[in-house]
C-alpha cells in the first residue's frame, strides 16, 4: 500500500476508504515479513506486542479489501471480536480494535458475511459505550456496513440489554457524539426498521423528535434521515400522526423536495410526504400533496432522469394516487404523464448495474413494472382516464406481453393494471374482449397451479397457510380478481373463459387453506354460475357442465367454511345454479316445464349433502343475516322444481326452519320466505292432467295445517310496505 495512506495514531484514522489494490495478491518473502504482526496477534504469549501489531493491522486494512480478506482468512476476526467482548486492554487498544472492525465491515461481501457469522452485531451492540469518539465511530461504522449488506440481524437491536429494553434509546443517545455517528446510526436505524413492531419501538423511543432536526443538516445527514422517516411512516398512521405534529417537519420535507435539491433527495422527500398522506396525516386537498408532491413525482418520471429514479418516481406516484379519485384526475392531466409512462413500455433488454446493489438489473422489465403500477392507480376509477390509457400505442399488447414475463414482479404489476381496466364495462365489452385478455390470465393460473399446487392448496407445512411464496400468492389473487370482473353477466368473454376449463381450476383453488385464495376463487365461481343472461339452451348446457365440476366435495366444505363470507359466496353458487327462467317463448307456445324440471335435475346432481348443508345454515342462529338470506333464496329456488316440491312438503322440520324467519324484523329474510311459500304451493305443472292443481291443493292444506296463514296475517300492520304487499299476494293462495 502506498505510504501516503498509512496512519500512526487513532486520532488520524482515514474516514473514506478506497480499495487501492483490487489487483491479484502476489505473496513474497517481504510481504510475509511485513505481515508478521498477524502471527503476533494470534499468539497469547506475546500480548505485550499486541498494541503495536494492532496498529500495523489497522494501517494495512484501511483502504484495502485484499488486506481485509487476508486478515479474515488468517482468523483475526474472531480474535478482534473476543477482545471487544471481553473489553481487553485499555481505551487506546479498544479504540484500535473498533476502528479495525469498522474498516473490515466496509470490505467485500464475504468479509461482511463472515462478521455476521461470528455474531459481530450482538457483540458490537453490547460493547457500544462512548469510550472515545473514534471508538464509537468505529463500532457504529461496523454496524452500518453490516446492515447495509443485510438486515438479517436487525432483531438484535430490539432485544433487552444492559442499556434498556432495546438498544434504540442508547443508539439515539449516541447521535451527538459526532456527525459521522449521526450518519452511521441513522442508517442503521433505517435498515433495521423492518416491521410494524420495529416502527412502534422507534416511535416510543422518541426517534421522531430526535431525528426531526437532522432534516435541516448537511446532505450526508439529510439523506439517511429521509430514508429513515420513509421506513417509519410506511403504512403506519400512528407514526405519521407523530411526524406531522413535530415542529417544522412538513416544511422540512417540502424544502427537501425543492428543484435545487439533488434528484434522489427530491424523490425521497416526496415518498415520505406520500406515506404521510396515505397514513392520514395530510389530506389530498392540501396543496403540498395535490401540487407539490404529485408534480415532483411526475417530473421525476421524465427521460432526463436516471432510470432508477424513473422507476422510484412511478412507483411512488402509484402509491400516492392509488386510493384518491381526485388525485388520479389531477395526475392524468399533469405534464403529459400518460404518454410519459407509456414511453416506459418501450424499454427492452436494458441491463445495467444498479448503483445501490452492484447487481445487474433488467431496467427494461423494471420500467414496465413501474409504469403498470402507475397505470393501475390512474385507471382505478375514472372511465375517461381508462380510455386515454388504453388508446396508447399497442397498450393491450404490451400488457399481454408482460403477463408472460419471467420477472414475477412485472407480471404482478401488469395484472394490477389489467384488474383496474376490467372494472370498465365498456372496455370489457370491446378492447379487452377483442384482445382475449382472459386467456393469458387463465394460463397464468394453470401454470402456477401445475408447478405449485401443494403450496397453493396449503399442503406444504412451511408455506401452505400463506398460499405459497408472497409473489405467487399475490399473482394468483390478482388473476382471480381479473377473472371475477370478466365473469360478470355482461362480459362477452365469460363463456369462452368457462369453456377453457377455468371452473375446474377455480374449484381446486377454492379448497386452499389460504382464506383469501379460497374466498376469491369461491366468489369467481359464484359469478360464473350466474346464467340468467344466457339463452336457455346454452345456459342449460353450461349448468350441467358447472354442476359436474362443482361436486359435493367442492361445495360442502365451502358451505360449512369457518369464514361466513365464504359461506355466503358458496350459497350464492348454489342459488345461481338453481335459478332458471320461468318461461321460454316460441312463436306458437309458451313452455314452462323444462326450466322447472331442470331445477330437479340440478338438485339431484348436487346431491343431498349439499342441500343439507344449505339447511344447516338456515337452522344456525349464529349465522349473520346475509348468509341466511342466501340460504333462504336457495331453498326458495329449489322448491320451484316439481319433484322438489313433492319431496320437501313431507319434511316438516325443514319447512319450519324456513318459516321461523318470518318472525324476523329483517325484510331481506322475510321476502325469500314468502317466495318459498308461494313457490311451494303453486306450479304450472299442476294445471295439466286429470286433476288440475291437485298437488298444489294438497301442499296448501299441509301448510295451512302448520299455521302458515296465521303467521302471514300477523305480519300485516307490523312489516314494511313491500313485505305486506307480498303477504297479501301469498294469502290469496290459501283462499
């Protein structure tokens, strides 16, 4: 190493490190002689020579990754940590040890990982006292670069210790030691803040009030402070409220977002203000949000900014406007943002090194991912904005191409965008149908299911409860969400999607242990089973096909699901399968019996276990009204079938379980019961044959003997107008 980089005392340690010898190391006798101090430091019999040897070690490792690597391979790291842990030597020796460890942490990834493997984080934290400025700076520098490499050991900061319940208050107390300590410690806190529990500890430790003045400091203090506030405020309303109450914090963030500040600082300040808005601390009507923050983010999406800043700006813009219709409208007309984001989609195979991670990044994929996230938020509500976006050159083709990407995050972003677009009735009926967007969505589910069926269904012990990896789970949920929109009755893509074996796939996904997957799959099946908009012939064919897939093994577990919202959707499936048109008109005759007989066929195909599960929901007094209403509608539809009427009239217990809900004050429960009575008594089929209405008459007598007329009369004068109207109509059947 050049002699100009050597230092002989702790007070003159070089702060900035540059790797002066990235070339291969050639070991010769002179070099071995010069490194004799390594043997000295490892020899317990010559401890009196350790102070001079540690000084030589410090002078060699500062600025040289090769020297760090050699020292590590010779076993000096455990030795240094042992001296630190046992507080060996005086303050001078301890300071040299701290400086060396701080320098070692700034080395290559393997050196940092070796420090972590040897429990450097807990040892350094326990030893973190203010012996001297250089000692404290050395140790917090060590922590900073370990956490910069990996936050895997962040939980150590939140353990009980000799300084208190956590190390956070102690670290905050060391901020006044020096500006370097501030830079290192704030970076450590930012990297270590990984969970909501960590945010809460930092809040309760007074981090907000301690860090707020740092926003007015020099650049090397402001940037880590901004990053730390970003971590603190992320999805945490309590922290957001505390931050906005702190004196001048809002003004500080606005100041850091000024055009004369570096671009990366403007973006980070805008990100913090975005989180404060999403956390409820600043309303969207505030000029700081609707103009300054939004305008800054749109400006950072321009081509004159680096790609990484383009990506971060689009991501943050998506977060800012995601839930607010007003902000979406303002953003859509701000500085040509739609065409600017559309240009993101033109980047292809742009691979460069990331300044943050020193890893190769596919910026083409990243730009598309960020653009689709922003488009997903922009098109979430407004039809005019959707129209503008979807008219961009080859937009739908770009979405479909991204659905097939190898980058799972790009796939997720394109699905989010498509989910927003499928909320539009107009787009579902036109562009999205013409482009057959349903096909790649179903293909994604088939691909994921074929490669990770055990994880999705919850059979894997480690990840089953969460539906596989987070990316896989989110991708499946979004795909099902798009299918739900495309399965609505007005969607022309519905039949094609169902004919593509989507029902079998959804039936499997409805068995998942993941509640969200189970709910969304069941909901999509309920929408798919709504056949009222189809012609009678095609509707009946599809009904038969659906019932063949939706067996008792699929339906009964969902009708008995622990989540009542899933029970409600499962009952909706059965209700839709048992709903038919009451008449099919032809030029010469009106035919009634075929649709009604199809109900009998459907009930028979579903099986007794499904019907029993429906009645169990009706009998269960703990069920919420929404679930009971669906169950009552099921049995009301069921008794419209001729054979079902004849069967259920002998089931007094089942009939009573339905009739008891007439006593409810809830109109939504009373109306399906009235329809049940009306359907059970009357049928067109009884008007044919030798004894017209014989069956209807017998069923009326049975209900009369059960006191149904008296129950109906008791509702007159005590119910809503709609219920009373239906009561009078039903009483005519008993006349």
